[in-house]
C-alpha cells in the first residue's frame, strides 16, 4: 500500500473488466433491457466507461444499443 501526504495508507482500486468481454458477447442486443439498464443511471443517462469498466469497442456498441432501444420505446429517454 502506498502512503499519502498525511501518512495514511491508501487502498489501490482494482481495474474494472468489461462485462461484455467476460461474457464473450459478439453483439450487444438492444432488446436485452436488463443488461442495458446496468449501464444507465436511474435518470436514464448512459454511464461512462470509467464508471462501468467497459472497453471502448463495447462502449460504442452499448451506446448505439441504448439509443436504438430508446427509439423503439423499450427504455425511456428521461426519468419521469
């Protein structure tokens, strides 16, 4: 553990792994609402990569799938 200026030990954060790479997902399905909701806030905003831990490739696919699901009214654009 590293020490900070105050002398307290600082915990090291683990690197998040992409949940789509772990599942070996080739495509992110826009109809899989449960998986899409994990990557959104309660206000229906898309969470960034640094929060979810997804890789750049899957983040782009995820964003497109969420936007497509919004377009066909499977998930809302905003919270009520």
